[in-house]
C-alpha cells in the first residue's frame, strides 16, 4: 500500500470516529493478511 493510500484511509477512519489504535490494527491487518479463497467466500456468505 502506498503512503498516500494509507494516509487517506487514516484520514477517513479518523473522520468516522475510529480511535488511533483501531486504525493501526486495521492498517496492519490489510497489509499482512492474505485470505484464502475459502475464507473470503465464507465471509461473503454471512
């Protein structure tokens, strides 16, 4: 993820009222998590 994309995410989530610790957890998750196809399909079916 580029710095610009991360900054835009941080700005928007801050505007939505997310606390800094949750934003950091979210950024780390999207940077490091590699979902399997099964995991993605399971989430979409909920």
